[in-house]
C-alpha cells in the first residue's frame, strides 16, 4: 500500500485524464493484489491483545481455525480444507498428523513457544501438523468462560475430523498435543471418538489421568522459575508452562529425560525407585515425543496408569545426570540427617548434587540408597566428597563419627559406566571427607 500511494504522489502534476486512468489502473491492481493475497497468502495465528480480553467481558466471541504446516511449506500455514471443502492437496493421509492445541490466553498473544515447536518437529519428522487456533475464545479475563469454550472447540474439531476421515485420514495416525486447556480439548475429542485416537499428550495437570503421568521435580515448583510474585507474569505461568518446554527439548535429543516409576515423589527422592525391570529390554520411560516406544507395555499394564518421577536442570535442555550412592554404615543412626555429595573429575571439575539427600535413619549393616543429581556429566570421576549432617544437630555433634563399611556409586543415566566403590572409612559430623574410589569388586556389584 505504501508503494502505491508513493507513486500517486509522484504523478500528481499529470493531466486530469491521465490521473483518472491511472487511478482506475491502481484500483484494478489493488483488487487483483487483494484477491491474490487471499488465495495464496499464509494463514496466521490470531494475534490478539489485552483489549480483546476486555471486550470479551461484554461481547463473548469464539472462533476456531485449523492451520496446517508441512515440510514443503514449513513457514506458511495453510487451510486444512480447500474452498470446495476437499482436503488440502498437501495433507498426506499416509503420514502421522500432530495436532497442537494451546490453552488459556488472557492477554491474547501468540504462544511464545509455538513456532519453535513447529520448527523442531518438522525438522525431526516429516509429518502433517495442525495448529488449532481458538484464541478467539481463549482470550478472556473470565477463566471459566474459556473452560466452557473448550467443549465447543472439541465439537468443532469432531465435525472436521469426521470429514477428514471421508478422505482417507486415519484416527490412529493422529497425535494430539494439548497445552493446559488444550489438554481438555484433546481429551474431549478423544472421548468423542471412543478412545480411538492414536495418542494424546496432555501438558500441565496434577491428577494422574493417562497411561503414564510424568512428574518433573515432583510436579510443582520447577527449578529456574521465579519464586517471587514481584517477577510479574512469569511467576504465575513459568512452572505451568515448563511442561511444554520439557516436551520440546526431547526433539533436540541433547539428553534423555528418563523417569522412574514410584509410589510417591518422596520415595523417589529417597532412592527407592530406580528399577526398570518391567520395561526390559527397554530402559525406563523417557519423557517427550518418542514416548510411544513404551506404548505396547503401558496399555497392557494391570492396573492401568503409571506415575513416574525425574529431576531436571533449571534451563534448556534441562539435562540432569542421576546417580545412586549405596552406603552401608556399621552403626545404627536413628536421627534424621542429610548427606551432601560432591563429584570431582580428572580435570578438577567439582559439582555438588542438586538433589537434597534426606534420610530418616541409617539402619546398621543395611544398604541404603541415596539419589544424587548433577547438571554436569561426569565421565571420568576421580574423587567423591561426602558430608553427613544430622538435622538440628547441636555443635557437639561436630565430633560425631560414623564408621562406613563401603559406598558404591552407580550412574542411573549411563548404567553401562563402571561402578565406583570405597571401603572402610570414617565420616565425621559436618566435616567433608574426600575419597578416591576404585572400580567395585564383582561381589559389590
């Protein structure tokens, strides 16, 4: 538009007739340009504002749009159906179709993670992607109104999926990924098709509802998220939105976010849940896009449903490298205490475990397992530093001594690595003891 107006200004001194002809020409050009734009332009996600959320208070609106992305047009959204209601020629019915559905959008902005998600997914796998844009309906200051709209969006999708099926699409190739209230929509669609969708990934809900439910860092406060309300909107949404980013990082495959089945987060943190026998020959499940490798095992479990736990770092790619420290103490310790664990590699790199290792007691001659986690991948450990402190210990306990029969350090993240042991030493209360471990003997393994 700016180029056309500039041209008019340059021609303002021509004859009246030329001016009229020129105006007619420009008008026709604009009409052709506009119609061409409608025909060939890329669909855009609805970018609304807080003002739209205020308007919704008095004039509720709901509009749902399906925007398709494929590898040939990875940066250009297309309609799923043509103007004659036939399926878009670029939709390949033989490929997997991933549906991405956003959640509540109180400010109306485009989800900050959306286009990174699209880019990573299309780079990793040649699939059809359908973004469900229900921003007109999610942008409201009344959260319950957005909740009520989720079922209406699901009905909209059901009607269009029914039509897609008539063109040869298949429910078992559909993977729905729902974020927040988008998870509700995905669930409603799955219910409408009697559980026949190929897969649903729901992000950001506490209750266990799926064949498998992942609880990163216990499922509550996430490392790296603001802890003060003065941090603004990120204080409210950071923990909740972390689910999306954890899922997305699995598409980068910089590290695996392995999770361990357990009765509770407390038991997991106490090192009681590191066994993966039921998944053999596979390892324990890994969170993310490739979770479908465990599908056959999970759907056969009786009773159905499995809760799994894992810890993460404070920023992407969120890698944490887990270890178990098995320890046998030669005296009965009945008071509550903590074990601080540090690892040192051959180059002098030192890091303390990011997991607070709490134990209620240390029974005599009984092997106790302590979970440890590090942001750094120690490939060549030269030293282990341990500090044991009793909870609410008095100063005199600095003279306390604890005889240790042996310790064994084993990697959960890389179980193929050699296990390291140290034998017959003494820990002093609140004093760091540095050990030079050696490879464990066969009897210790």
